């Protein structure tokens, strides 16, 4: 696992420093004020709109000194879960298979890029693989391993709200499949109940932290109004506000004549509606978001459905490694978040734009295409080799790849990083199928095996 963790970390080593994103600076900056509020009761006026649990969780690893321990943490947790997954499927040759699989995924997919990124994105796939272990392979885990996987799953769910949404969706999927097959028994529901309990505990942790910090229960805290921004940028939200602002009396109507047609302009532009608003105005816009969203859906359901379907389809195909550019916000915040880090960051490949993302994106594209071909051929011609565990892993991966595109593309924005964080699970599944086929071939050709 240590060797695997090192293999996964190669993009950060290649860069000369952990990979950073504008959101990385928020996660690194938020941890200290949240920790002071939670443990020292020293409250601040603002804590940011990112996952506070993830921010305070990685604080002991970086202490606003260096982000390298966060990369090590990402790599070790990912390596451990992958080890358990491979062992559940290949108990005979786990070490060899495991290292070969990790090496291939690290080189030919974006796995290492997300391990080396100071972002919670890697814990989405870690969560889904942990769910596979808890539901389809619990007998392969010792008691200590089972507890470790439960804890890792909880941390992964709590690290980002989309992980929580997808994990809840996986639970609903499992219950629906069991109901269709008429297998709703205590034995079959117990592992699904374990996952559901993890999701509920993570949601309760979010609500508890936000209630303590902000004085009112909330699952999302002070997050920006992503859904409203999406609907306004798409068009139906703009149409609705321009037609009903006289009757609505909401804060956003002050900008009804200059509503943008781009989510980034609405939320992140320095002169945009969200960034130029005061904290009090932002709070009013957040509270009014649900009202605007529901009103838009009632007024333009068909139009919003068509636009959302387009976003979903584009997001499903967008998984390039394009989000590692030297954003000015990273450089502006470097010394504030990590004092003394600015000179080191300026020496990185990321700062010099020499990470060669085009080449590695092309490699991943071909790998995903080949993997889909392998999966399709397996489904058509080798269905007799599908074991329950392989079916379970395929079900989870297929579900999260599709639903992740729907959740992120429709509710947030179409960005390559959203789909790239889960797309490496497709080559993982293809590799598992190939290894299963090799095992079956070896078993039938071994001495003493029955030969028709």
C-alpha cells in the first residue's frame, strides 16, 4: 500500500508541489477559524461556503504550513480502499494484481491527479468503493477493517455535499432493486442500512456544525446559490424574475435588468451579483433561492428539463484534465493561506503551465474508450463470468458515473473536473473484468480441471 500510495502521488511529485485549485485555497483557509470556533469558542463572522468538515478535517495535516501531508493522507486512504477491493475480487494474487492495477490507473487515468490535488474530489470514488465493500463484500473484511471502512465512508460522505447526495441515491437504488427482485429481508437490507446510517450521520454532522456556527440548522451552511445561478444562466430563471419581480420583492430582483447568462459571471466575477453583494445581501439571496427555483420550475418545466438534459449530456462526456491552470486567485491567496509558499508555487509546473494536461487528457480519453469497449464485449459475450461481487461493483460504478453527471451538470455547472473525478472507475471496472476472465481461463486449464 505504501508503494501504491507513492505511485498515485506522481502528478504532485511531477509538479513539484501539491496541485492547487481556487477552491483549495478556501479549504486550506477555512480550517483554522472553524477549529477555533468548535474547540475554543472563538467565533468569526464568516467561514466560507465550502465543506467545513473537510476543511477542519485536513487542518491537522497542513496547519497552514505545507499541503504535502494532505496528499499523503489522500494517497494512503485511496490505496487502502483499493487494496480491500482488489483483495475481495482477487484473493489468490492480491499483491501482484493490486500493484499492477494501481500502476495502470495512475499512469493512464486521472486517479493520481485527484490524489495529488488539495480537494475533496478523490473521496467520491473512495466512498463508492467503500459502499461496494460494505454491501457486496462484507465477509472479506475483518472486524477492524469493517470499522475502518465505515469511518472512511463517513469521512468521504461528509467531505462534500455531492458525495452525500450520490450515496443517498445509491441507497435508494439498492432498496429499489431489492424490491423489484422481492428480496426485502432483514439480511439483505442490513448492509444497505449500514450505508444509510453512515449517510444520516454525515448529514447530522453537517447540520450540527452549521447550527453551532450560524445559529440555525442547515445542511449546506453559507454555500453560494448554485441552483438559482444555474437557472438564471440557463434562461428560465431570468424569464421568471423579469416577469414576476414586481410581485416577488426579493433581493435578486435588484439585478433583474443585468442578470448574467453565465454561472461563473453570477457567482465568481469580482463585479458579479454574488461577489459584489454584502454578507447581509448574500444571506437574503440564499434564503430566497428555494422560492425562485420552485417558481421557475412551475413556470417553465419543459424548458428547464430540456436545458438540464443538455447539461447532463455534456457533463457525461466532459472529463478532461483541464482544471490545473495557474488561476490568479491561487497566487493571490498563497501567502495568506500558506505563508512562504508563494516562491515554491511559482516554481511548479502548474505555475509555468507545463503540466502537459493535453497529453494526459488524451491518454485518459483513449483509456476510457477502450475500457467501455471491454465492458461492452464482456456484457455481450462473457456474461457467464459475472459473479455477484463483480455485478455489485459494476452496478455502483455505472450508477455513480451517470448520476454524478446529472447532479453536477444540472445543479452546478458543466466542468471537466466533476466527471473526471469518477471516470477512472470505468477503467477500474474494465481491469477487474479482464482479471476475472484471466482467472477463469487459468482455472479451466489447470491440471485436474474438467475438459469437455
